[in-house]
């Protein structure tokens, strides 16, 4: 699996754990992984930002995209904030934004 990234990238590897910095957009028109914005990856979800529900929805959205179970994604910080960090344990696949160099 490709593991290269740039110094100010939105993700890094910690052994077999993928650490991802997220800029969340709750209450969006659709669920989607956007483009990197600085040192964060923009992720939009349709869930409202109430009591961490948008973050929970985001984790359920991302799990199959990385080929992991929901329990394999840990929210390090940002459960109720747009700025988040996730730790994804041993992802089996990576969405294209992780392997395509940003222009």
C-alpha cells in the first residue's frame, strides 16, 4: 500500500495506523470526501452537528471506504468540533485522495 505523503499533508502513518486530520462540514447537502485543505482533509456529512452525531455519521461513512470496521476508527479529538483527528487501524484500502498527488 502506498505510504508516501508530503510534510504538510493531512495524514501520516504511525506503524499500521493511518492518522488523518479532518475539517468536517456537518449538515451538508451530501456525504462526501472533499479535497485536502492545508493540513486537513475536508469531509462533508449530512448529519446535523448535535452531540457528536455528525462525527459518528462521518466515522460510519469512512469505515467502508478504508475497508475497516467502525470500531477500528478512533476519534482522537474533535468529537464535537469541525477540526478532528482520526486514527484508522490497519486500513485495507485508501480513497483516491490519499494516493493522488494534490495539485
